[in-house]
């Protein structure tokens, strides 16, 4: 049985490595200085999708991402690793979405895509950090969800069996297709880029990228249809304007504060025996220890 | 039934209401009193005897019980269906859940169906007013949901001005658990599961379940010896266990140490681990990235042992010992043994 697999992926700022160069003078982060990356757990999801494709020949893996036009970067990345193609849902009116408006918009795109057997996504994105989009898409599509997946054990007879990693144990569950599966970071890492695929697809471009290309590259896109990445607008997926973007978001950000660490009064000592003994005595005397 | 109360979703396993749920009741009691509404709680499962005795002391005015063999163990659709249908009747103004595997699976599904906002992983919840910056419309007594985002580098205050219930999840250990009144008595309302769930909701089947009670209890330990990537190996982590045993402490860890396989995941402290607030926190070979600090910054006293005098954690430490932990930790053990009675 061949499968139509959708992978949800988000391009995110690399919040894990906020190095000193990404800090502004006032100790807050300069978001513009953070590189945009493939959300880490979405790569775990992609790997699960590619494994399903390996075990179900003839399957297709399609990446779906909502974001700025530059998010086609992660589609190319996914294609280099084995995905068949991808869609960037991009539109000014989608901006400012909370998870509810995001999942509504993505669910509309899934409906437009049509025939799908399984949707895989990451557990959580490293910028919004909510882990809400996967289950909300499942609800919007009226299908079951399996969260915290670590491994897809089996997919046959219209059902998928998945091992879930919970905070204090593991669970094996079976759900009917189609369903949404969100994948944990504890799942296997994604396979690396395939050199042949990089050669074949490195000139793949979306319409907004194409307009900036040389005539020669544009001609290449015309000659090789598989190099054309898709971009969809809100209207194209029949999104209700009242349910998308900032207006469609029930949650509003009232205030944002940057986290700045201010140094406390602190005593610095060396590893010298006498100093350590003094410290231990002090902690015993003031009942911190002992 | 009266409406617009504040409700807490209770997690119940092995005859015990989860700590995170009791922590939310403690917070919920304060918020409900401030709003002048009732504190309600809902528990969904199979055998629910004894839940009321466990939760009434936390100031619960009304406990909804929904019992059915098929409602335990937790699965997404049936528990969502109960909340969705009940919330349509009782129209709570706010709903709190644990930011646990269950709460983070359930909350989004419920909020999506009811089209109500959901704020993840709140670290503080307050009641306050809000003025919409665009329309100038004023809202009284909203739930102010305060949460870190962007990998812990920012803290945002989020409100749901128009949609109800205002929903929020909170991680275990973030709020304090405190009995409100040991003799407090609320009312129990038993609901008929069949009115809230239909057969079609039972689509996902649990084939196998291994829940291990974690023996590690770093959350309630007054002293924590935590190790980071700088500890270097599983063997060196033994050294931290020695110090912990000497002091009567528990061993915690940074994610980098867990990822490197030096110790088990249940010991991870931070944004994606446990939040702790011990009397003493000894950080050994931990650089102090924001996601780690998010889980331990409320410790009363922090000692940092690091060979890099510029390690970020030193800025929040009360004592900094600059040196190699392989040398410092044995000295701490030695001088503690020598000086304690
Ligand atoms: C400071 C701050 C705080 C916020 N807090 C909240 C909040 O508490 N509640 C709330 O509702 N919104 C919140 N938001 C908005 C939220 O971050 C955005 O809606 C975001 O686009 C989606 O949420 P997430 O990043 O948390 O994704 P998650 O729900 O963590 O993502 C889970 C998975 O869903 C898929 N996915 C997510 N987004 C996309 C996408 N754009 N395209 C394709 N796949 C995707 C991926 O597979 C991803 O791994 C906040 C935003 C900010 C800036
Ligand atoms: C979404 C997200 C969630 C995260 N959640 C968490 C979380 O919950 N908890 C968490 O901890 N991290 C979390 N992280 C990871 C976090 O960003 C850091 O990577 C991690 O905390 C670093 O761990 P560390 O300090 O042990 O390692 P490092 O940063 O590698 O620091 C090692 C330290 O050891 C010192 N050192 C080395 N050798 C010695 C020696 N011999 N003696 C003394 N000192 C020595 C070094 O100077 C250095 O300061 C998260 C990251 C992301 C993106």
C-alpha cells in the first residue's frame, strides 16, 4: 500500500544557541541575529515519514509549512533528505497567528491538499514552545491524534501503531488512519542529505524566489517542472479571514519582557582547601547544610 | 448549575491525584477567591473513590466525577469530549491543566473545538485588567498568563480577552501545593459518562502501557547536587552521588548531561525537565543556559562549581568556586564529614 504522507514543519530561529554575538548591549537577544533553522523535532518527524516511505514503496512525503516565503529553505532541505516536495503556506494576512489560528490555517491547507493517509509533525517548536499545533490540527480535521511518538511500529490495514514516550513510561497505542502523529526529540535523528538529491534539487525554487532569479535559472524551472516549489495563499486554501492571523487569534500578547540576568552579590573562592573548609563551616553554621 | 467558575482538570493515577493538579488547585483557590467565583474540579476515569477527600482540603467547592471503565487510562478523544460538552453547559471562565503529557495532549484539542485561547507552560497566573491597544476596549479581571517563550529568552504576558474559557497549562513544581483548610467541604456532582462521550470517541486503543513510578524525587529535596556536561562521564557522576549522599541531597542534571547519557532523564532540571526550588542548589559543571536556569533560579542559595570563571550561571550564584569539580567535590565531602557532628 502506498501512502500520502504530510509532514508539518516550521522554520524557527535557533533559540538554542543564543551566543554572545546574538546579545544586544542591554543583555537582551537580537532575534534578527539568530539563524533560521528547521525546527529540530520536525526533523525527527521527517525521518519517521521517510521510514514509512521506505517500507511502503510508491509513497509520497510532502512537507507543509506556514511562514515567510523564505521557509522554502526548509522544503529544499527536506527534499535533499528524501521528501518528494512541499508547500509553503504564506500570506501577509496569516501573520500574528496564535496556535489556534495557525492550526486552522494549516488544517485548511491539508483539506486543499486532499487525499492524505497520515500527518506527522514535531512535538513542539523551539520558538513558541507550546506543542499545541499538532493536536489542534487533528481536532480541526476531526481525526485522532497520537502525541509524544517515539517510533511508528506498524502501519497496515488502515491503522497505525505507535510507541509513545511519556514522562514516566511508555505506551503503545493503535489508531485508525488518517491521524496526526507528533514526534518527540527522543525519536531517531533524521538521515543526512543525499548528495544525488542535492545535485538534482539545488535549483528548486518557489515563485517568490523565482522572480529574483536570472533568466537562465528561470528557463531551467520551466524546463524541469519538479524544480518548482509551491506557494499557497490564504484565499487559495479557502481560509475564513475571521479565523486567521491576528484577528483570528483568541490569545493576545499583552506584554513581552526580555530576560536579563543581573548579577547577585556573590562570593568567589578558589579550590584551595582552606577556602573550601571555611565555606563548608559557614554553610553548617547557618543551617544550610547539616 | 451556576456558571463562569474556575475549573481545574485533575489527573488521577493509582488512587492518587497528581501533585501538579493539587498545585493548580492551590493556585486556583486564590484566583477563584479573588474573582469571587467557585473553584471547581473535574476528574475523569474508572474507579474514582476517594478523590473528594484528597481535593476538598485544597478548597474545592464542587467536584465533577465522570466515571466509566473506558475512561481509564487516559486517551485524547473521550476526555476531550467530556470537557467540551461539560464546558458548553457550565461555561467556566477559566480552566487550568497540568503541562504534562496528558494536559498538553488534552488542552489543545479542547481549546480548538471551543475556539478558546490556550496558553502553554505558564510560570505565573494573575488576575488583572487589560486594554486593547487598538480598539481601546477595556477588559476587567482577565487571567494574566505569564510564560517564557523563545527558548526561555523572553517572558510574555498573554490574555484571552474575548473567548472563554481562558485556558492555561502549568508544569509540575511551578506552583506551590498548600492545603487551604483541612475541613473544607465541597459538593460532589456525579455526571453520567454516556451523556458526554459517544462510542465513536473510543477510536484509539492502548495496546500496552508501562508506567514506572519514578523513584527519583528531586522536586521535594531541600538540597540538590546538579551535574552538567562538565562532569564529563557517567563515572564522574558517581562523585556527585557521593556528595549528595553525604549531604542528604538528591542528584539533578542539565539536559546536556542527560543527553550525553551521564544520568537518567528523570533528573533533568529546567524548562523541559523539572522545576525545583530547594534550599541549596550546588551546580557542578553547568554553564547556566537560560533553559536550565528557568528550572532552578528560585533556589534559596546557589553554589556554582565551574572551571570557567565567566560561566553564565555564576551571575546568579551566591557562591562561586572556581576550579575543577573532580577536585572540589571530594574536598566538599571531606570537609563536611570533618566539620559536621
Ligand atoms: C512570546 C510568545 C508566546 C506565545 N505563546 C502562545 C501561547 O501560549 N498560546 C498560543 O496559542 N500561541 C502562542 N504563541 C503563538 C505561537 O507561537 C504561534 O502560533 C506559532 O506559530 C505556533 O506555535 P508553536 O511555535 O508553539 O508551535 P508548536 O505547537 O510547538 O508546534 C508543534 C508542531 O506543529 C507544527 N507546526 C507548528 N507551527 C507550524 C507552522 N507554522 N507550519 C508548519 N507546521 C507547524 C510543527 O510540526 C511543530 O513541530 C506565542 C508566541 C510568542 C511570540
Ligand atoms: C527548547 C529547549 C529546552 C531545553 N530544556 C532544557 C532543560 O530543561 N534543562 C537543561 O538543563 N537544559 C535545557 N536545554 C539545553 C540548554 O540550552 C543547554 O544546552 C544545557 O543546559 C547545557 O548544559 P550544561 O550546562 O550541562 O552544558 P554546557 O553548556 O556544555 O556547560 C558545561 C559547563 O561545565 C564547565 N566545566 C567543564 N569541565 C569542568 C570541570 N572539570 N570542572 C568544572 N566545570 C567544568 C564548563 O566551563 C561549562 O560551563 C534546552 C534547550 C532547548 C533548545
